[in-house]
C-alpha cells in the first residue's frame, strides 16, 4: 500500500514540474492539477496533492531535480508500478500540460517521461 502512495506522490511531482515548466506556476495551473489528479486518482489523490503543495510552498526544486526525484521513486517502487499506473502518470502529465498551455519544454518532459517509463 505504501509503495502505491509513493507512486502517487511521484505522479504529483511530475504534474508539478509540468505545471511549472515554461512560464512558471500560476493559480490556473494549480487548479488544473487538483482537478486532474482528483479525477485520475480518486480517493488517493491526497498523496499527490500533498507532494505538489510541499514542492510549491516549501521546496521549489528545479525542473530537473523534480523529474529525477519522481523517476527515482517510480524506479524504487517498480514492483507496484503497473502499466495502468504508468498510463495514469502520462495522462496526468499530458492533461496538466494541455490545461496549462502546451510548450516545447512540456512536450520534451512528456516525451522523456514516456521513454523512461518504458524502461522501468
């Protein structure tokens, strides 16, 4: 159970960096994240939401650092990382990118995520 929550936190971190990529993190992007994550993760959305809030309010990591941390968690808990959870991670990233406004950096991150998830 805890492994799955760590995966959800990693999805939250990925969504955070997608929302932040480009021109920074705005209120609309935060709202979009919360809507997307609640739709996709349902009752477990709180774990991703809490990670997003910690990153936004306290840590403010670079995009590269946030990506590497999220990927590390996904690799660490790969036994619980089902194809459905991989799809959810990509879907959340793409949906947040669409709502927040597509950009080259967001597309690059999503492409990188898809490639990295195939190798896990």
